[in-house]
């Protein structure tokens, strides 16, 4: 056997001596070096071949690459006479000891350490370009015992996979590399590493526009955003991007990983000095090194910060609150060279409820813009007017004098597009949309206006269409559309309070959209008005213009009404509802309307209830809020009570058209639901699906939600504050269309 000639492809089995030489294949006889090119398209990259006299053996390691490594499979087309070669073929051993074909014994220096086999500890696999990994191998002696030896790692394609020390390699470019580990003249069988490129191929700024002007220290309102894509233009999810900043600014994050859309963003605050500020976003590999093959890498964002705005008139004036200052403020806008910038829009925002007639105006040919006379807000002390262009701002100051006179009633009730309050003497004031103001006039009122009749009320409640009050003599008086105090049904509306003819003593009243419900002095429930969906709860759908008993003989401690449904709460805390149930607002697990009281499912015990247009909420005896029906903010149809998680313990609950609010024990206010007009009071118009703190830091003794506005009595004096929609003056202010945070109703000024 020692005289036999053996051909071994150098990429597959490495002889440990020079006695093995290349031979020719039995097929058409190209040199062995050409075999790989001859068969690469048909069989893959590796076509090893060896030949002994009278027999040809071909081994084809079929290496299939996937995103996860798979096994290496050898197939033999013939049986080989050389025992050593046969042993290598049958066991896929890492090394061929050519004892039958000649060679040394695999003994290291001095013969003390023998390595018989080396096996790489992983099979063939694919990896992403730019990856760095460490391979390991196991060496065994001729007894099969592991031995510790250093390895030399080799790649047949250094342009694809390149090794450093200790088996750590870098995946440099796409392609396939054949890897072996060697030690003491013994070489492992190979594995294949396929380097793929499905990750980052391009980086670019995404939906980012530099501000038209910026002052030092400004917060960049448009976050720095980049988009990383792969070679086919799809998102390169999971790419690592690092940020660096120059110019003294700060970033909200110095590194991030792209999301499923290939995006990453960081907030940017400019440095405190007049200078060029830059942010650089770089796609890096797993060692933090820039990936040079990514087009556009890195991306740079640049903003020049300078004093773009200066005050030309109207700064540092003094005036009385709610009065116009003597000099209209104006500002000059310049570019980075100091030249005036004409035709650029400047925005002005006054603090403390102050106002200017033209809050948005473009600069003139001289670069100057003025919003007109500045009327101060309702709080004494320093007030500001902030001019803004891009992220360049300038603050103009004024000293406000005088003391505001707040409106301080004893109770508050918001409903629909109006608000009513009970004064300390029991009379009522209302403001907002007519005829719900109750003064008999036709014009809406934006300030508290006396309700006609000087009736002394103990309670007032409202709906989207009308208000009803419980008078000191236990009679009911209603005004507005669908006030329903004419028991003949001839007149359904009234511009002033009209007494409900009845000999009963009433202890509570709850107006609905086109009906009313009330409790008599015993707690028995009565309803009257429209009954198309069973909202009167008398077991029928017949309209009634005189109070009719609610079916079932229930005794309730409170009653509430929504647009087309009503609910009652027993003294034991059990809730029953009746009427329209299209959105699950009855809480009985269905959407079937009910003409008589049906228990709310869940076995909960409530201390109070509130009803909105098409939903209902309850405050449990533990202070937890549950809601059901058309859950505001999500348009979710919830047919049984659903709790809000991670919320504070509430002591008070109020439900409006599509938002609700609660007070904690210390008077802190939280609201949730629709927020189109700022009715949540958190200084935004963002819809909130969980209770969210009301801005401003005030605490309250009472709170009431209307259709799209909210009013509350602020501690300690009980002054009225309102926020949200102001379509008809319902927040007590004639100057704004909506208010995003609480503002006091001011009746006048004491100099």
C-alpha cells in the first residue's frame, strides 16, 4: 500500500507528508486542479477526488446553507482499498492518518503528545456579513481522549472569512469559505461558512427636515431619524446604529437597534453656544466598527444655532391683568450672517391665558413681525409672550398687576355644551349653549349668568340637551331642549326653569337625552319622556310625559342617565341598568336593549355610577374604576365591567360624553377617554385610554365632565376652573375655541 499513488483534494483531506500526490480522474482527464471548476455548478463548491490503482473513489461533501447550521453529509460512490482512506470515508473523521499510504505518526516534538483527530465543534453554518465569532475545536489522541493543544485556523477564502487569534473570525464579504483547524500536523475535516448579506446595505436620513432657525440650547422638535435598508430596499431590522454629537448638544440615546421597519430615532438638544451642531449616525458591526459596505454610512445631521430673534419693541412692560399693554411687541428675525429674513412665519404664544390678535404672522421686508397688542392673562406676576420660528425662540416678559376675582360657587355640573353651578345662596348660574343657560335669552353666554326665577337649588344635573335641578322644597325644575316638564306633552322644551307638576317629594334627578329619571324620597325610581329603547324602565316602549315607576320595585340610593339608558345603584352597591344596549352600556354581557332593570354582571359593589352617551362607569367601594359599553378612546364594545389597571384609588367619578374623570383622596384629578378638544386637561389633544393626570398641579374638591369639556372646583377656595371644548362658551371664556389645561373663570380684577 505504501507504493500506491493517492490523490487527495487539498480542501478536504490534508496529508501530513509529501508522499501523496495529485492524480487524474477516470473521467475526462483534466488536472486535479480543474476538477472544482468542472463540477462546481452541478455538485456545489467542493468536489474532492482520490484515486488508487484499479479504483476511483469520489467524496462529495454536500454542504447546504440555511439560516441555521445543518449537518455535513459525505457520500461515497465506491469502496476504497486503502484502509486509512476507507476509515476516513465511513466516519467523516477530521483527519486521515496515512499509515497505509506512508507518513509520520502524528507525534509531537519528543513523541510525548499524540493528536490523532481534530474535530471542529460546529457544523457548517451561515452568518451575516460583519459578524465576528469564535470557533472551537476538539483534539483527541489515538485512544480517543481529548488533548489540549493550540490550533491554527485556516480559511480557503480570506476575502470572505478571515481569522484572527484563538479561532475568532470576521465575516468580511459574501461567499463561502472552507474552514479547517490544524495542530501538530493534524488537520480537521472542513466545515463551510457561508457569509450572507441580508442586513444593512444603505442608511439615510428619514423624514427629517432641518429647522428654519435654531437658538442655542433649543430642543429639536423633529427627532433625528434614520432608515436602514437591505440590498433589495426592505427594512434592515436589528441593525445597530450608534450616534455621536458635536457642538455641545446632548442626545436622548447614543445607540439603538433598528425596529421592524428599519428605523431608529434619537431626541436632540442643541448645545448652549452659538455654533454648528452635528449628529452622526453610523451603522456598526458587533464590535462597534463602521460597516464600510453600507452605502451612505455614516449619516450626518447639521443645525447651526444662533440668536435668530431679538425683541425690537414691547419687552419688560407693566400692566394690569386682563388688560392690553401700551406697546405692541415685535421681533426681528435674521439669518446666520445677521441679515433680515422677510416673509418667514413667526408664532406667538402668551402665558396665563393672555392673548394677541394675530398669533401667527410673517415677517415684513425688514424682517420684523408683530402680533398686535398683548392682553395679559389672569394671573399676577411675570407673564411671557414666546415668539417661535422653527426651534428658535425668544421670550418677551411683562409684569402683571392686580388680583383676579374668581367665581366660587358651592357645586358644579357640566353637561352637553353648557355648565351650571349652584351659588352659596342656592341660586344657580349657567353658561354655554342656549337654551341650557336658563335665562330665557337666545344668545350663548361665556360667563356665569343667573338662571331665571331665583330658585334655590340643592342639586343640579345635566345631559347633552337640558338641565334639571332639585329645589330646596324637593321639587324638580328643568330647562333646555327635552326638559319635559309639561305633563301633557304639548311642550317639551323650555328656556327657563319649569317645575314638574307632582305631589311627590324628590331626592334626586338625572336627565337623559330625551327623557328624565328621578328618585322619590323613598328611593323608588320614576322615569318619563321618550321610551323608544326602554329607557323609562317600565317594561314597555311607550312614551310617557308623567313620571312612571320603574319596573321591579327597586329601591335605589342614586340614579344616572346616559343618552338612551339609565342605571340605578342600590344601598348595597349593586348596579342595575335599563334601556338602549347597542354598545353593551347596560353591562349585562349582551347588546340587547332592556325595558326593565337588569343587573350589571361581575358581582361588583359600587359606591357611585356615571353614564355617558353610550357607556357607563362605576366606582367600586375599593376606589377602582370599571367601565362598560362603548369604551371611550378605544371604541371598544365592552359588555361587562372592565377595570383600568395601575390607576390610583379614586373617591369621586364623573362621566361625560366620551371621557371620564376621577378625583383621588387628596383632590388630584385624572381623566381619560377622547381628547379631541383637550377635555382630558393634560395639555395635549392625545386620546388617553387610561386615567391620566390633569396638568397644572391644582387639586379639586369637585369635578364634572360635559360632552367635550370639564369643569372643577379648585382647592382651597372652590373657584371654578374649566378646560376642553369652548364651542358655546361652556368653559367660561369668550376668547378661545378650546383650552388644553385648567384655567380659572375670572369675573373681574381688583387693582
